């Protein structure tokens, strides 16, 4: 059974070794992930909503102890008895970085902006919002159906889509403000005053994209950067050898996704046979080492015995097309190809770029594939963002209205009622087998001793960036 879980990390000050100090008050960070736009309502890369928390705030935040506390809201909202109406009172002492007063209408505008993207609008809890009424100092949010974790996930730091409030032009209320951005190259943020978190201790935060894992390591070893965010698993030992301390943070949930709408994988029996022929332990060991951990958020499909599965593949000899990007997905694709070919299938791998992979016009979203490695920032057991009938991110094509109804019921209740709904929803997934869970990929941060970081296990990476120091 799936259990609610939040993206975990470390709640501690991170102090790590290095020999050279950065310029006073300047923190140089780098990541292998590109940043197309630090506006989380526009950017499509995984780094966009992460970076946004460095310069923007939510209605609520997490305390250093992990509790949900007011941020842009003056207090936690009042909730109606039926769980369908939430009324927030906003702080009157907060201004945006351009000097404008924070108003309730800003929340309306932010929700309108994110609603222009179907993938954001269809993600809980935003998909539950019927309308938002606003005055200068209050907002009233009406829901279509109850959502138990609404307060912490609606413009808050938890859930599948932790988004802060951002105005066009990268304008926020956070401890930093965006100074300049070169898409997929670098971003520079400088200290900003005021806001719920106060001013940053650092004067400047630089975030550079170094897409090659070896080049990222070299940049750390040569003291060109102070912090490497999410170094790949195979170089973690090298960072440690270079004097860095490696800190783990739970990250992306990984799965092998089947095209259930067209092609050979549209047949449920074949999907089950294909998934049964894939050795997940071997994939975890060969591609991820110790950095891929089991995830309780994804239910296991009901699979046949291996001999039965291989007999079906040997008899039908399906031709399967795997879409994969470079890096870990490419490694997984090669392993899956060998396993399925050994079982009698014919397997073709098509390598595409990351922008192509996530593009609405790319082969994955168009359904021109049979298998692919899919990533999700799932932080709750609600799987509608990736498997719901109307979810834009449901590239598998699998649709079961009964599943959607059960997931909605589970999200709107707590305790035994929620667990019962999830159990019935799991049963539908067990039989349909639209995906094969691989686990939750643990990410990493490498830091030197000139830098003190604070990473909260219940918050996005930059939630407490005002505490970071060189």
C-alpha cells in the first residue's frame, strides 16, 4: 500500500572540505541540470521550481524543524467545515522586489499564469481549485472537492508541484533577487532585503550549468565552484576523494513507462510479460549503485512467473521501441534491451535530447514509443498527475475513470478512508501494469569547508538559502 511521503533530504548544516575560498559573500554553485527559465510557471526543466525558492516565497513555508508555518500569509488559513473553502489573510509588510505591495490579486494572477500550462494546472492541488476571490489583503479559495493536504501544497513547499508565488520578470519576495539569466548556461542572484525570510547572508548566488558530469567534477576539484548540486552517482566517490562531503537528498521517482494506447504494449498481458522479464535489481546495481532506493509511492504490478513471461515473448517476438535520453536513461535502456532480447523480443533504442524528451511535440508525448524511462517528482501517493485520464503528463495513454475517482477520494480524506481508496486504486494498477517502478533516485550535494549550507528535509533545496554562508 502506498503511504504519504514527502521529499526528504537532510536537516543539518552542511560543512565540507576545500582549499580555496570564494570571493567574500559569493557562493558559486553548479549543476548538471539546465535552467531554461527561473520562472517556475514558464521554465520546463526540473531546476526551475527549485531555483525559484531562492528568490520567491509561498503562502506557507517550513520552519527549520519541518513544521508548516505562514510565509506570505499572515497566518494559516481558515478552513470551512466541508473542506471546500480556504480563507487566507496576507501579510501587509511584504513588498515585491520591484517595490509593489503584496496583494491578494497577485495570488489570482499567479494562479492564472500557471493555469496556462496544462501540466501545471492538472497537478494536485491546483486541479482542485474552482475559483479564487481576492481583496487587497485576503484571498478565498474554493475547491471542487476536498484535498486533505491543500494548505501545505497550494503555493507551498510540499507535494508534487511545490511552487512559490512569482510575478512576470522573475519578481519575487525572497532573500535573493534575479540579476541576470543566460538560459541553460547560468543565473546570478543577488541579496534582497525584506520578505518573510529576511535578507540573505550571502551577497551573491551564482548557479552555473555544467551538463557533463566529468566537467562538473573537474570544476569542483579546481575550485571553480564551491558547491556541486546533484553530482551523478558514479562520480560521488571522486567528490569524496577530492575532499568534499556528500549529502543525500531524496529526489526523482523513476519508472519504466509503457505505451498503453498503441503498439504491442497496448496488450496488458504483453506488458506484464515484458515487465516480468526486466531484472530491476540488476538495473539498480548497474546503473545507480546504492543511490536508487525503493519507493512506497508506486504500487507493484501483478506479474507472471519469469518462465511464463519469457515463453510469451519467445512466442510472439514483439518489436519494441525504447525512447531514452543520454546518461542514466540511456544506461537503463541498454540493460532493458539486453534483457528483453534474451527473452525473445526485438528491441530498438532511439536516443533523443532532454528538450525533445519533454517537448509536447516529441516522440514521448506523441506516443511514438513502446517503452521509456519516466521521471516524476511525486511526493504524495496521488498518481493522477502521471496516470490520470486527463493529465497532460500521462504519456502512457492508460485511462481508468474508476482509478481517477479513487485517487481523488483518497486525496480528499485521511486515515482509514484514504487508505481504503488507495488499496482499491492499487488493485486497478496491479492488473493493468502501465508502468514498472524502479525506485526513488537519491540525489547528492558536494560542498567544501568554506561553505555552510542548511538543507531542510521537508522543503525545496533553496527554502532556507538565507542561512547559507561562505
